């Protein structure tokens, strides 16, 4: 099997990308992260990528509207030719042109059980705590024209404890994010994801074992 080519878009630390890097370096995932693009010059994601010799590109949004920015983004993506694009803590919404060029080839990891608690990063965890939820989690979904509402690929539940803070909850949710993002990549590689009527169906080509297809 040829290595799957992955591009990552990130605005913060891209912590979940580390799990992918570790899985690749251990030989457990036949993949290559071909580039990381960030809209934030000081994002640690850029340093994380450089550490592993992954092309790290800061695409400056200053003076560009969303369409102009994504035109430049598309040129970068065309140069690296990814099979799959992962949004990991990416705080820009993709325009229709990018989505149409990579329909059902863009995945976003979100830190709640969508459709509950859409939004961004720590604000999501704070809302979960403020609401008094006993369970939260994370969602891996395909990106479409609807914000935080594309077809759901995988979800994983995470308990909320009485003494949780935003930081402790975020750490626990991120661990779950890393598990399902790796599972999602594997399902994509094996062509086991089918979108029908706005919903993702996981096609069975093997035995389901410990929530992983083999």
C-alpha cells in the first residue's frame, strides 16, 4: 500500500499531529505528513513540524479576504498533492472553493460531541463545564459548507469530573481526539468511509475488533 499523503492546517500547537507523527515513526501508520500550513506566525505547530522535517508554511492572512487567502492555500496544496487534509485546531473557515476541490477529503477534529457545543478550543470546554455536563467528548467529521456540522465520521465520549478545570478536561479530550483521528485516517486509507444522505457509513470489509477494522 502506498503511503497516504496528509496535509495539516493548524493555528495553535497541533498537539494531535504529534500522535500521527509518533504512529508514523513507529511504523504503525503508512502515511506521510507532506506539509503543515498555519495562518498564525507564532503557532507552535510550525515549530513542531520543523522538528520532524515537515515543510512548515506560514500563510499570512493580512490584507487578504477569505477567498484570496484560500486561493493561495489551494496553490500550496496543489504543490504538495495531499490525499487527505486534516484541520487540527485551525481557526479559519474554509471557503467553498477549497471544500469543492477536496470534497470528503478534509477532516476536522472538534473537542465536543457535535452538534452539542460548536465553537473554538477552550471556549468549548468552558461551556461544557458551565452547563454541568457529566459527559463530553470529541468528534471527527468531514468538512462541508456548514460550520462544525459536516458529516460525522467518529465520536468518542469522555467523562466530566466534578473537580475538572478547562485545562484538565481539555487534556482528557485531546487524548480521545488522538485516538479517533488515527482511526479515521486508517478508515480513509482503506476506503471504508462512505457519505450518503449527509451521513457517514463505515463499510465493512473485515472484522470489527476493538473498534478498529482489520
